[in-house]
């Protein structure tokens, strides 16, 4: 049994195996209706709890569909409906849920909730986003990059804007998949030093830039995310918008990147804020492949968690 809590705590060979398996499973399903069962049914007779303490479209639907394609069943639970939201301890919740279900995916606020759940659960726990990381997203992103442009190893990935949870998982992935990482944004929104230091300690070429045009030169992949994350106070909204405006991904910025550079965004996006519609809907954008690949990548993650 394996937990999938973060990219840096998962063995690089295992990560590579998941990406490859995800692509194989995707190819095998091509053109079939979405509810067609996979030829292999590794989750047959398995029950998976999907817990959401924050909103979600992609994570919710892709996990639910993925489990069903692999022959399992799901229950989608909102954090506020559980006793967890009314004072029952995380440890007790973990012990109880482990008696009913075979795997737990959770989207929560504090990373400590995820960690405590994993510590006390006797079934695999998957990180579906915390305030600090979003590893499932980056598995889909690596898969999507490689599907379009080949191995990500040695490529230059440029993160624009807020050094948030998705950015942190990209930094983790840079160490495991061996790509270069540039962050460009205002100093007050830099990724936490812990993430930068860890990546550097693994030999990643990490660059912190303030000038967007300069940062994107030679980029193989340009990435944006919302300027205000779900855990950010709405009172910081105006300040964040003012700080982040110079880092909008638009046609001018994309023109500084390599000719075959891709654009990614985990979605949901705020059109004309962090990215223009011309880029989102333009030829470099792979955002909807990225969204689709959440499904395939997470199916491989779940199989790995269950040793199947
Ligand atoms: N990218 C992502 O995790 O989307 P949702 O918030 O819709 O799950
Ligand atoms: N950084 C965003 C990602 C949403 C998928 C958030 O945490 O709200």
C-alpha cells in the first residue's frame, strides 16, 4: 500500500511508471464512450472515498470517472457534511473510514490534515490539493507535456505569477523529472524557500526572475494559475491583482518563448486576468488536454497506491 501525498516523497521510478501507464491506458480507451469499462478492472470491488473541503470540478469528476472506468465505486463527501467538519479528530476519521473504504482522496486546507489522515489510515490516501501542494495536477502536466513535445527532462519550465500550491508541486517535480524551473513574479509571492531549497538540493537549475519577458526567453513550457487561490483571503484580492498584472501571459509574452513552447494552466482560469483568451484558445495552449489527463494520470496513481 502506498500513499500519494507529494511528488518529492514519491520515488522517481514509480512516478515515471505512472506517467507511462497513464499514457498506455489513455491510448487504449481512445474514442470510446466515457463509461466504457477498461479492459483491466484493477479497482473491481473497491470503494473509494473522495472528500472535498474546497470546491472542485476537475478533481471531483476525473477521480469519480477514473474509479468507475477501472471497475470501482466512489462516494463523494463534502468536508462539512462529515463529522470531521464538526470536531471529530482527523485520526479517528481516518481509522473509521479505513473500515469502510479501500482508498481515500482528500482535498483540504492545511497540509497537516492530509498528513494526519495518512498517518492513521490503513488504506492509501491521495492528496487532491492542499494549501501547499497539488501533486495530481503536476502528474497530468508532465504527461501532457510529454504527449505533445517528448521528454520533459532538461526542458525549461517557466511559472508566472503567484508562487502557490501548484507552483510548489512543479518545483517538486523538477527534482524528480529533472527539468529546469524558472519562477517569475513579485518578491512577496515567491514560492516558499523550502520548495526552492529542496529543488536546488536535488540539482535543479532554479531561477527566480522579476522580468517576465526575460524569464520566458527560451522557455519550453509557460504556466499560469489564478492570482487568488481558494485558501487566499479575498481581502488580498486587489493587492494581488496589482502585484501580478505585469505577469499576465499574453501573446507578447508567449512570443518570447521557443517556437514550440506550450502553455498550461491547471484551471479554473480567469480569462483576461492571469492569461488572455488569445493564449488560452491559441495554438500553444494544451489546457484541455491537461484537464483530460487528470483522469488518466490519476488512474495510474490509484493503481500504484493499491499495488495494482
Ligand atoms: N485543476 C483543478 O484541480 O481543478 P478543480 O479545482 O476543478 O478540481
Ligand atoms: N492555486 C489554485 C489551484 C486550483 C486548482 C487554488 O489552490 O485555488
